[in-house]
C-alpha cells in the first residue's frame, strides 16, 4: 500500500457514527497536527489553520468525518438487540451484514438478522423487510448475556467492513467513503500546500454530525468565518446495471464531480466557473452534476453563514454510498487533490472579492 491507500484504510476503518466521532476525530487530528494550528468547535469538529502569504482571504476546505450507523434502542428478553438508524440507510442493504457495537468494554460483533426465508409465508416473501423488524444477533440467548457482554441502550453501532484494494489495483472497497474520502482529500491537499505558495490562509475542517443535519458545519463555520469555501464530499453514481437508463450517467474513474445545482445549495457561479476552468486548464477530467440527487452537504449550511459565503461542492464519485461496501476509484481521488490544490493557489483577495461583485 502507498501512503494514500494507508490513509484511506486508516480513516475508513475507524468508527465514527454521527455524534460518536471520537475515534475518527483522533486520527484526523493526528494527521492535521503537522499541517497547521489546531482548534475545535464545541461539537467536536476539528479545524486546521495553515497560514499562507496573507491572513485573508480565509479559505475553508470542509469534509465531514461522521458516518452513518446505528444505535442500540432495546434488548429483548431473549437477547436480541433492536436498533435505530443514525443517518440515511436503505433497509434492503442491511440484512446479514456484520456490525460492531461500541461498548465501554470494547467492540461486540454481531450480525443483522430477521426471520429467515424458510419461515416466511408466500405473501411475506414478496415484501422488503423493514429495519424495525430487524435485530442484531450477538449469539446471546438472554438479555443477561447481552448485559454481561457490555451492551447498553444508546451504544453506537458501526458497520464492519475492511478496506480492500480490488483486482485492478485502482479501486477500493470500504465503508464510509462518504465522507472519509473527502477528509483524506483535505489532508492530502494541506500536505501539498505546505510546499507551495498560496495567497490566503487555509482552514481544513473535518466536521461532525453532517449525516443528521449538517450540525458541525454550522458550528465550525462560525469559528472560521471564511471568505470562500470548498466542500469535499462523496456522491452517488449510477454507472451500474439498471442505474442510468435515462439522463446523465455518473461514473467512477471519470473524474471528480462539480455540483451545479442541488435543492439545498446553488454554488457561487464565479467559484463554480473557476473550478471548471481550472480543471480544463490543468487537464483534469470532471463530471458536472445538476440533477435531483437526494441528501444534503455541509455546503448548505456553510454558504448561508453570516452575510453569505461563496461556496462550491467538489465530490468523489462513489458506488453504493450509504452501505457496508462502497467503491472509490483512485484516479478520482488524485484528480480531486490536484484540482483542489490548483484552485486554492488562485484564491487571492482580488479573485475572491470578484466572486461577489454583482
């Protein structure tokens, strides 16, 4: 594994469901510490300030470090663990997946179960299983065994999914590329900018609780008070069978995605065009997104800070986001880092001021 693969492995395998980001926060802070001055908001977001040639403009590079997961809601008398979702899960991807319950005694491994097909009626076989009818089985036969294992109500639960380099050597399989991939882009870009002149001060920010309402974005942007912001995200693609019969097809390996329109945020047009023009100038392939994709990004909160912040979203295309096994292409990652670094070098005061000249 090279350094990028090691970074992605470390970040994606760490646990950090929304509101329980302690483990991944420590890793992000470890990587941020050699790159600048560290601070935090009071929700737990990590901020790394890297000074350039000028104090302003302040350029915020934000990625969220929380992941979707679950929380223990109830233990039955027979030792089955009911759970609630944290973040947006599609119930169909849950069954038979391994999870780790993060207890005070350590990780407790289990599997998500439901009534097996042998016991289903013909009518039940036709229906999707709802997560409220699922449970986590840790092999216990009573609630006393579950308690002895250390499991308590409100313990967070994370998917078990090892980072794996796939057969072609250019694609990776793991949980949490949304948005540990974005965090890795921010870390890698900040490292690169240590040896490059930039006419601004950079604020790399790993936010918390994005998956449950963009909460860390709201608190961290208040502390940074940026002049301009670039959001690094993971976005869904439709390049698989059945995914792109109509409209535009977004693919892994075709370059990072620049979002032109979302229900929650329309990017600053000047900043958007700067990103697109820079990509063309330096030969980075990009994909343009302006469709009805669901969900939101930290940009929705950041661009509304104070009197408004010119903001754009640059995303890594990811297959099977919000599942135990998502797929990321290394070429898209490298392209995002190159493009981000090139854009940052152009964000001097004159350029940033011109973004809001109407």
